[in-house]
DNA sequence: AGAGTTGTTCAAGC
DNA sequence: AGCTTGAACAACTC
């Protein structure tokens, strides 16, 4: 479910809901230690996203660090909250709403020094205004690895996942197997700018949308994409090739994305 | 019902 | 040092 747009959307929403409030933090299954009031009852000062990482900052307490991984979910409801459904690692309850974090791969507290070290190992995030894209381009041109792999590396760019990497490369007509060191500055610029726009659109619409003039969503799965999971190229009609890159399936139109 | 998946880390080895 | 591979973890849709 989550690429960067999901996490940023949640961070904005939760920021609005929780900042300045005293949060009740519980761990229904007891699989996350919030014991001894480490966070519980503390004032929420900020909610922040960087790439796919979500951070809740508290007054005079460690931060809560969430990473949803491949399967994690964030469920929101009004207080009073009902019984937790599924693997709810942590529940955050404010005055009017509560949030359940289901099945995250990371759910932990971090000191401020640990927060700094987490953020420092992430690459620039197209959805953050403090992003420095030059750092990403420097990393890319330093490597012979395929661009399609580098775009998925969170220490190169934070927030891009498997669908966005496929779609960005198709939209900018770059072959995923192009070695990073051969990516032109112009192509990188275009990919970066496109990522900024698409991720922002995704956060706004709560769905990955990479096609122009997307019609309203019909099903629950609301993603609207060009070649991800498809068999034919919408631009030229030729067959889409799929193969594994960085342990994930990537799609390419060999005609529109020449090597 | 079972396969597939919008992710990451770690360790070991080349 | 740069890179590759595999295992482990998890929730939901079709």
C-alpha cells in the first residue's frame, strides 16, 4: 500500500488532528512497549513524514517511529474507538479521533539523536521542501547500477516505490536498465520534477495516479497507471516487458524507453 | 483458497 | 567497496 504519498498524507492529517493534544498511546496486543508512560499522555508536538517513514514527536518524550512496510495500514476512526481489528501494534487516541497502526514492520521509539540518524540515511524526499535533489543525482551518477534500482533505494531518493519507479521511467522515456552513471542531468531533472508532481497528486487524491486527465475512481483499488501491471503500452501499443529489478517486478516499453 | 503484493533490513559471499 | 542474494516479517485483494 504505502509509497511516500500515503505517509505524507497521513502525516498531514494526523498533524492537524493531534498536534497540541495529549495523546493516549496503547498497544492492544502488547507487541509494542509503551509501558511506564514513555509516550502515553504526552503532548504531541509534530507529525512528520520522510519518505515512507512516519514520525510522531512528543514533548519531553521519545518520538514514535512507524514504517508500514509492504502490508501495514493506518486506520482512522472517531473516539471512542471500538475493539482493535487485526494486528494493531499501536493505537493513538486524541480528543476527537484515534488512529490504529496495523501490521507495520517498524514500530519503535527513537531518541532525538536516533531520529537525526534515521533522517540522515534517507535521500532527498520529493514531497519535502527541504529536499536537495542534487544529492540524489550525485549518488546516481556515482553508480553503475541500473536507474530502476537506484530509484527504489531510499538512501538515494526517499519515498519512491515500485509503482512510481516504473511509471516515472516510462513517462520520462528512460530505460530502467540504464546505468546510473549514464543518466543525463536533464533526464534526472525531469524525473525529479515529475516525482514531485505525481507524489503530491497522489497525496492529494489518496491514490497513485500517473495518467493524465484521470477519470474518477471506480473500484476500491483506485490506482490509475500507464504500464505498471499492464500488457500493452498506451502510447505505442507494443508489448510491455516485465522482469525483476531490485527484487521487484518492473515494467518497460522497449520502444518508448530505448536503451 | 491460494497466489501475489505500493517494503526493508540484515548477513554472508563474490 | 560495490554489488548480489536470500531469508524474515506482515495484511489484504482478487
